[in-house]
C-alpha cells in the first residue's frame, strides 16, 4: 500500500474510529481479518490485511464472508479485542506501520500492522509492549535482528523514511472535508484494491484455462498419433486375407509341421508365409482369415476413435480462440464452463459457479434500433447461429480467425442499412483474435446460408455463399 494513500486512509480513520466498539472479529481468509465496529449507531467494517503480495488496511463497504478459522492469531484477537473500544489509530516510525490501540476493562491492547510488502506482519501486544500474539512468528536466531514471538518485547522495524515522504501525495484523491464524513481515501482504497484483485483473478483464471487447454491438446495429439499407428497396423488386415487365400490355393504344396512356405500368387509373385507347425494347412489358413476379420473390426473402432479425437482437437482450437478473444470475466466464465462440461477443468463452487450458470451464452447490443447478438464462446456461437438465427437475419464472422458469431436480428425482413452492417462487422472484428489489428476482413451472409457439419466442433460452420467487408475492431 503506497504511503501517501495510507496516510490519507489513517487520517480518515483517526476521525471516526476512536470511541468505536469492536462487536466482532471476522476471519476472512489466512491473511485477512475484519473488525465489525459500532460507533454512534453506525457500523463500520475495518479490513486488516497483512498479505505479502497486496498488504492493505481500510474500511469496507460490504461485510465479507467469514471463514472457519482456528489460527492462533485470530483466536487471540477474538479473545482480547471483542467488546473492546478503539482509543487511537496512527502511523508510527514515519513508515507503513499502523498502530491501533484498544481498551477493555482498564486493559490496553495494541495491534501493530506492518504493511511492508513481503515482510508485512501483524502483532498484538499488551500495553507495556509485550507480544501476546503474532500473525507470522519470527523465532530468535543468529541472523534474526527482530524476533517476533509471544513473550518478547515488540520492537519497531528499522525506519525506511526518505526525504519527501512526510509530504507524500494522495495519488489524486479528492480532498476530505469536515470530520472525514465522506471517507474518500478509504473508498478509493477499497475500489483500487478490488480492481487489482479482480485483475489478478482474471489473469490467474486465464492462465489456468490456457494450461488446461494445452494439456488437453497434448493428450489428444498423443492419442491421435497412437490411434494412427494402430490403424497402420490394422490396415495390414488385407495382407492376412491374401495369405489365407494363398494357403488355400496351395494346399497340396504344404504339409503339417512346416514353419513357413514360399507360395506363388496368380500374378507370378512369390510370398514367404509363416505357418504354425502344429496346425494343418486348413487351420493355418483359417487362422489368417480370423486375424483379417479381427483387424477389420478393429479398424472401424479405430477410425471412430480417430474421428472423435480429431473432433476434440477441433474443439480445443476453437476454445483456444475463445480464450484469446475473451475480454472480460463473463467470457472467461463461459470458456471455463465449456471446459468443465467436457471434464477438462475442475468445476467452480459458490458464487463463481452461480455466475457461470446465470451468464447468458451471448451479449446483445442495440444500434440504430437493430438488435445485434454476439456469441460469448463456442457454445454461445452455436446457440446464436443454430437456435436463434432466422433465415433473414444477417450473420457475420471474422474471416479465417477464431472469434464470435455476430447476428443482426431482422424479424421484419427489411434491408439492413450500411451503417448497421458496418457496426456489426466492427463488433465481429473486435470479438475475434484479430482485435489488435487496425483492419480485419469479416465475412457476412444471410443466416439461411449458414450450416453446421454433422459432428463438427462447437462454433464450426460452413457457408453456402458469402460476401466480405473490411472493418476496424470496435467495441459496443
């Protein structure tokens, strides 16, 4: 948390938190604890987050979901702070170290929150500075300058003050008037950190989905290679049939006990055929015919498996395009949902699962009175094109690259204005892998000329006729 922002947050908190009472200590996760505070018939949610990757301290506008925690530090806060009153909150050491003082039954407790990046921590001490609990204990050692364990006296970290820090800016935050009624810095901090967390979650989700697709593609490619190898072997079945026929045609030249025989075919060629010495010529011929039938039956199964594997590879190519074109959480949720339905991704739980279930497979915008539908994913493309589109609707898609199917709804069968065509084309260009280009060719045609091959991957279509337009990618 930047020092300037932290200064503003603490200034505001210092104006409202003293004389407030701690009603409840809420464990949010391993690094986040919230205090439910009451003061003058108003409630506040105070977040304390000594998280190494994103340390922060500010008020929340919504009560977070509590988790079941038996962590010693949380249990200590719950024991000593519940029912206490906040008497003071301030920054110490001219650094990102906040000190919050609590009072209960003539006892003083001090919660020190060190928001120092990777070395951040939180320490609860008695009024005399004796450590009572530590979020991340630091046991004594030869290289440890500042042990942090219960029973020791707390020492502040070495000052990191630099010239100009005392006048650190507020990062463009609005001025706070009166008794910090508007809590501008706290609201700005909450909004900023929510945005950062959301961006991190999206980046993490995009990375995990990409990894799942990559692993699924490698498995499918290995399976395809193995099936093709098995097919190559199975295709030798015709050789087994010819060997059986040659044995039958040369029964008089073969005797029991032979391990092989050089037999001539009708065209004059000579073939060396392996035989089972324990079998008669008839039995050897029958053995080759059975191997022929078995290979033929196996070929049908192998060809079906090869077709399924190629279909899966097609799907993975389409879903990879969806992932690359996904611009927000809804599009990523749609990609995850498709991968989950195919068993390629772990199902989500809780709020994320409800969001995925409730997300529509397409988005709709209105332009000059015309409704334009945009598929969110391969499955969404299928839904738009194969279930919603009517014959006279206009269908569009970026040419030669993965992207969304775009549909201009035309229930009255009117002529679609050039401006609407241009807008739909710019949307098809934007919601495609070519969105980073200045110009993208877009194919368009009435929906009645769009079809889907049987067994094709989601989002795969064929066009009976088409025209093209070049469009600049543009979001609605």
